[in-house]
C-alpha cells in the first residue's frame, strides 16, 4: 500500500507596500501662488530604516529616520526623472537642510501613515535658483547622494525670486506603509 503525499501550495499576495505623496505649496505671505501634488520614489536608505526598526536596531534607525528636506536644481546633463546620484550634491543643492517644523502627524486608516510638514522660508533658499527636485533625508546627512530616503522630480519646476518678501515653500510629505 503506497501513501501518496499531496502538496498544497497557496498563493500569497501579502507584502508590504510603500507609497509616498508630496503636497507642495508656494506661498507669498498668505497668498497661494502654486499648489502641486506628486507621488515620490522611495530609496534604499528608507527601506534600511524600516528594516532596522523591525529588527529592533533602534540606535541605527534613529540616525536614519527621515526628518529633513533639501531642494535641488537639475544638473547640467541630468535626465529628468532618472535618478543619478551624481546630480544630488552640493553643486545642485538650492536650500539648506530643513528639519520638519511641526509635530509628525500619524494616519488613522487601514495602513500606517505618517506626514511630515516642512516650511522652507526664503532665507533658506538660493535666490534666483530653479527648483526641480526634492529629497527627503535623515537627520544625519553624510552624503546628499547616498543618504537620500525618498525623492521626486517636480513636474513643474519653480524659480526662487531674487528678493523674498514672504516667499515660502510648504511641503507635506506623507509616507504610507500598507499590506498590499
């Protein structure tokens, strides 16, 4: 009498999914000059941060937690939308490294969401610069090209005025992790 072994396979579509949404407003005082919404691209540094949290390596996670933003212009031979670390550096940087300015807002849906709010005043920008890219960074940045957590190439770049008045860039960066 032979025993038959029956193998059962089940397909599992369970996986973690990252999505990032950026809301960018350009203000002159209380007047909204422009408002745009984007979906960004996550980088390895962000996924390393999540892995460090899941493994309980909170010392490493603390130093790589996304919490700063930097604005950039395009490099001289850079192809829009194609990430090339060579063009994410001090030569193309047009803002200081700005820390989020209000409490982080956690989401309340079936996914885990957190929103960082950044307010970048004229004094933190290079006057006359053409802003074309946005990068999300950890608190400790040793390399603008290697430490980037997420980025986006703006569909419509904008120019920083020569004299600021109340010119301000406001960015809400929402990071969502969900079971896909």
